[in-house]
């Protein structure tokens, strides 16, 4: 409850880790007022939680109503190969792209007065689009990084994440983890 009370609209807009779907319930008005969700890669939870925040209609129920199990269900397994890791990374950025695009549309529709949130979402969407471009046209995207500090930081972040997925790096990390046990 404290986390919800302290969460600003900007915090909610920029986060890709909002309320877990199994712990939230949504009023049908959210879908009726905002319309359908566009984009196939986003999760309803990420959109509905933000929409409820836009409407200032989040309520905390202080009793457990759902059991949550770890290690089963839709939990995302770790990639077993570099190629799977790259595919998962691309999927994650597609999810971010679709989520930020929908949130931007929803904010512009329901709360156009929230210019700081709109600017934040535009910036997040621009980075997500750039990250996807790194997968689709890597040379062109890398050249763009030379002209933009923000894109250069995004490029370095992507290279670092992909570097951690290389088989040699994974073996070294596994050896370190086993040595520390």
C-alpha cells in the first residue's frame, strides 16, 4: 500500500514492472473508456495498471485474495543459447515499444494536461524504437548512435546485455557461481 501511495504518474508511466496481473482486478470501464489495446507484444497488466493510475482509481485491498506460486506458470525461462538470448531481448524491446506506445496514446487521450508524462513516454518510446532498429538495421542504428548521446548509451547497454549472453561469458559466470556456492 505504501508503494502505491508513493507512486507518481511518471513512475507508473516509465515502469515495465507494475502490478502483477494475478494480484489486480480491473473495472470494465477501463476498457470502455480507453478502447482496445493496440500492439500484440504488451501485457494487459502493464496497460490496465497505467490506465487506472491515469484515472486515479487504484485501491489497495489489505487482505490476501490470491495465492502466488513461484517457478511455475508463465515465468520466463533463461535463454539456453546466444540466439535465444537475442530473440528474447528483441521480444522484450518489442514489448516495451508496444507498452510505451499504448501508454502515450492513453495519456494523450485522457490526460493531455500531463505534459511531463507525455514527454517521458515519448522519450521511452523513442529509445524502444531505437533498440528495435538495432535488431532490424544494426549498421544504420549504430551510425545514429554517433549523433545522439541517448542513442549511444542505448547502444552500449544493448552491446553489454548481448555480451553477457555469449557462450564464453555464460560459462565463466556459471563457473563463478559454482565456485561461490
